C-alpha cells in the first residue's frame, strides 16, 4: 500500500482506523479506513482534523486525505449504543 500523505513514496503498512468507545472502553464501532500511513509519518507527528456529520443511514463512512484525493470507505454499524 502507498502512504496517504501526498508525495510520500514510502511503503505503508499501518492501517488507519477510528473507534467510538463506551465508558467501559468497549467499542460501539471501530472501522478500519482505506488509508495507510508509512512508518516515517506514523512517528514524526500528525495533525488529525475530524469533521462529524450525521448520516442516519446505519453506516460509518470515513474519508481520509493526506492532501490528495480522499480514501473513502463505508462500514455498517452492527453494535448497539
């Protein structure tokens, strides 16, 4: 896989994911995204901006961009809150 950071040619084996946790730390949802990050960018520091928009469709859709075209993935929610 290629690193999601625009212009980076490093191989990327680190799969970016997001998780919504309950207070007991179990997850309501925790989808992987279609974004991968190389080892270099994984440790030099990142600023992550999050925008949340309700969809009311029973899915989590992630769109991750490191400066280029977003990597988009939709995952159904299977657990209850």
